């Protein structure tokens, strides 16, 4: 009886210890994929502290080999398992992970589609509960998850007081460095948000999220950045457009530049407006616009309007009339009144400042009224007149000179007539002199 009692007392601690279970947490990435080519396989990775030695088995294999690797204080076990479609014998597979002194953790019906990648974190929760070092680490991790970074840092600093720290020195120091960076980034991002530098603030908050995806405070701040950023972009662009259409270009330019600096969605339109406004402002400085009065020996009235640009091609339009054209059709009874008009358009190009070359193409025509004797023979009471009109194509070339606000222009116009009658009536050339101003 005493032997039985002694055996019972001896085995009781072992049975109690055997009741412990490992804490297994699924940390799989939903988008994770294992590249197995055409093989029907899946991969499982278990991570644990180096103080644990994991073992594996399944209902198909008493012992499963795993590829073991150590990084810092974390050991990883990579296991490749055969798999197949649902409805096969693998559906009944029971997979177990365990360590000496711990009961196995079972995964029932452990069959997944090919290329599946699963990841698990295995921890010894009992050591954490009893050891003061692990208590500090566990508390620090909880504070970190809840974005209480100062408290987390204090716990990590406290963990340095225990001998276990030497085995995890690199990991703990790295975590403290991360927390210092997060605290600095958070302060910088808050200041940037206050200064309405939303892109910089958003990107700085994003650095924190990369280290701690659980930081809800930072998520709210990032969303706030996005909302304010879009709102300011819309406000600046809308105000700029109002000023632009009211021709308040200098004021609009500042707002368009803000839209561009903030890299708003309206940046392309803002950049086009900026280029236009800058050209307009430069055009006024260079006095690109011209307006001239022109005349020739035959045509006393002429008008040219256009642009002479410094670095680009410009354009112009000209209209020339003689004195008799203004009396059409009142001058029907006077065959000596010969009305003449020409219109042309063309291009300007700077040669050497202040001289611009201009050339273009146009139309020149003219005519007079003549008594229609044939119609009058039948109707003696009312006289009929016929308009005799002559046509020509009129290419032209010349020079424009600009200085101060004064503009001078010379034009040689050649008239290409279809027949001799047109040539006799219109002539073959005209010379025009013009004077005006530029602005």
C-alpha cells in the first residue's frame, strides 16, 4: 500500500505538467501562396522562441521532418505536406504539434488546396506567466498593440534588469529603437498635419502603421489627412478657376501652384493653367500683341492685328481697302470708281530682336459697276448695272520692327491672277507701310 501511495505521489507532478498546452496562434497571410509548381503540396511554417523545441506528427506519419532555421531568438520550422482536393483520404488527416512536457495541439481534417501557405506562432504561455522577464515582455507587447508606446518602452527597459535579457538583447533593443522612431514620427506627423502638409503627414503616419498595423489612432489620423487633403485641393482649384475666368491671373497663379505643390488630382489642369498664365504675363512683358494702321499708294486704309512672340511662332491678320470701296454701291453710275480690298493671314517669327519676319497668304480683289446696255434696251425706265469683279491670290512677306511701345511694318504683296484681265485690273504687286503700337 505504501509503495502504491509513493508511486502515486511521484507521478502526480508529471501528470500535472503533462496537462500543459502550447499556445498556437494563426498568423497566416490571407494572400500568401506556396509555389509548388505542378505538385500537390502545401506548406506550413511554425515560429517559436528558441527555448522551445517543437515536434510534429500526423495520422499518416509518426514523425514529420521539418526544415529548422534560427533568426535571432526565433526558430522557424518549415513543413511540406502532400495534399489533394476535397473528398480524398487527406480530409481525415490529424496533424499535431507538441514539445517535451506539453500536450499536443491537434489540427483535425488538415487538408487544404495545393499551394496553400499557413503560418503559426507557438508560445509557452506558462513561462510568460511566471517569469518576471517574460511578464515585462508580454506587458510591453500588449502596450505596443494598444499604441501606448511610452508604457511599452518602459516595460522593455525594465526587462533589461533580468538575466534573460542577455539572450534576447538584440530583439529588445531593436524594439526600443522602433518605439523611439514611432514616437518621433508621430510628433512629426502631428506637426505636419497642423501645418496642412497632408501628404508628408500621411506618409509619416504610414511609417508607423508599417511597424504597428494595430494603431487605430494613426489610422484615424491618416484618414483625416486624406479628407483634408482632398478638401483643400478642391477649394484651392475652385478658387483658382474663379480668379482665372475673371482674368485675375496673378492671384490665380498662386492657388494653381498650391494645387501643383500638393500633387492634387487636378494637377494636370492646374499645370496647363500655369503655363497659359505665365505665357500671358510674359507676353505682356514682351509686348507681344501688335495693332497697326497700314496704307499704300493705291489702298489708303489698312489694319493689322497679331502677336510677335520672342520664343515661339506668332500670327497676324491684315485687311486693306482703297477709298473707292467705301462708296460701293453708291458709285454705280461712275465707272471710274474702282473698289479694291484684300485680306490676309500669316505667321511671325523673331529673326534678331527687335526684327520679326512675317509671311502669309491672302486674297485680293476689286471691281467696278458698268451700265448693262442689253437690259436697258428692253427697259428704258430703270437703268441696270453689272459688277465687274477681278480676283487674285495674294501671298506676302515682310518685316516688323518693335521698340518701346512703337511698331513698324513693311509688307510686299504679290498678286497671282488667273487671267490677263484680272492682272490688268488689279496689278501684280502692292507695297504697304504700317505704324502702330505694341502691348
